[in-house]
C-alpha cells in the first residue's frame, strides 16, 4: 500500500449563502447530512491531455459549455444543501475552486457555505475524488493498490481517500471510494474490486467501535453483490467487508451497515442510484462503522437532475444538457 501519491487540500473562506432548506431532515444538532454523487466525467474547460477522448478537441466542449454545467451543479448543491458532499469523477482541484467561487457569488449567508474542501487523484490520471464540507477537514490521506500476485496486469485503480471532519467536539472519519468499473466484463474485473474491498477492510481494521466512520462512493458493485448478513442487529450491520486473501489470511472481516436494505433484506427503495439496461443498480453506497447511525437515506429523484420517472439525466456532451448518469444519494449521519 502506498499513501499520498497526489493530493490537494484547501480552505475557502467564502462569505454568504441563503439556500433552500435541506431535503434530508435533521433530527438534532448531532446529525450531519451527507450526499454522495458520481458526477460523470466532470472536466473543466482546459485541455491537459488526460481527459477522456470525447472531451479533447471537441467543439461541443468549451468554456461556455463548462460554465453551463458548473452552474447546474452548483444549483443542485444549493438545492440539496447537505453538510458534506462526496463527489466522484472530478477532473482536478480547479473544478473545486470554480464550484466554491460560484457558490460564493450566489451567497448571502456564510453559515450555509462549504468553507472546506479536499481533492485527490493519481498524477496523470483523468478523474479523482472531491469533498466539500461545512466542517473543517483534517488529516487527509490517500491509499493506493499495487498488486503483483495476479496473472493479469493490474488495471489503473483510483485512490482510496481518507479524511477527518471535525464537527464540534466529535470527529467523523470519511473514506471515499471509486472502485474498478465492470468495463471488460463483470466476472473478469471482480478480482480488482475484491482487492479494493480488502484494502478498505485493512483501513477499517485500524478503527475501533468507538470511532465514527462513514465509507461512501461508487463501488461499481451492487449492494446485494457484497456479502450480506441480515441475521444480526439490523441497525448495527448488514454487510461484511471481507478481509481474507491469499496473501493476508489473518485479516478479520469487518461488519458495516448499508441503508439500501430493510431488516428482512429487501431493498429500502424501489429506485437505485444508477439506471442501466432498463434496470436499477445500487452501486453507489454509504456504509457506516462504529459509533454512528444512518437515518433518512434515499436517492434524490425529485429535482432537475432526474426525469419525471426518477431516472438520472445523463450529461450529454453534444448538447451540453444533463447532469450525471448517477443519482445523488443522501442521508443523515447521527453522531
């Protein structure tokens, strides 16, 4: 495991913002709202050569198109108004600066702004993970995988991001993930998601039951494709992160809780977060571990980023319309 390959951390002292009421009701002052959202290739207007091919030298993708997309995203942030946003598929730190500046421009009340942010990705890659927070962010770390025991060459994998949010006297540890996609075949690529699962388990082994830990992101694995266990206390755990591999047999499994499930193991919502081949998938997830609870979880489908049927409005480069092919998922974290 290597750490700290490439990271960016900044604090934005932004003034003002009078935004809409959060759609995720807060129970008390110990409750923090969080949104996890894959933004679908959110590139800026500058070409560096690491962008996906459809964005390079494409007359449909220019500064005006970027500004229009940025405006839509900032409007969505203002509508959701979560305390913490965890984004996947952000190109670089400049996008986060642009988001913060845009939110500042429309701001009237500084209490409602996200003063803190962090961004991380491997150098030379296309996209990374970004976090916006109303609370101070500290102790940013990144974890990467280097696997040499497989017969196949390891595909490029994204960093696991770890950061702590200081919420009054309490500390919330956030692990932000973006696992290997199923491109190339679900069965063929599952081994790499297994390794990323093991990596996540190893980091959770360093935490204890008194810590407040949230594990979120795009796992490219449906909630039901994890090892699920509905025999225990429903609110404590229902999913197992496996810790056994050929090289690390001594690592114990970690039990976590996913809000996608009801106590009997059925899905909590008919709507997933990703609509593929006319079926809902629940590949975006928010898990919790330790002294923390998740309440009020749902994929957000009632706003401009979804159709009347609740299907995400995919971003289309040729028209400049749309938001993302994923829905944002939102919850309350009871600390």
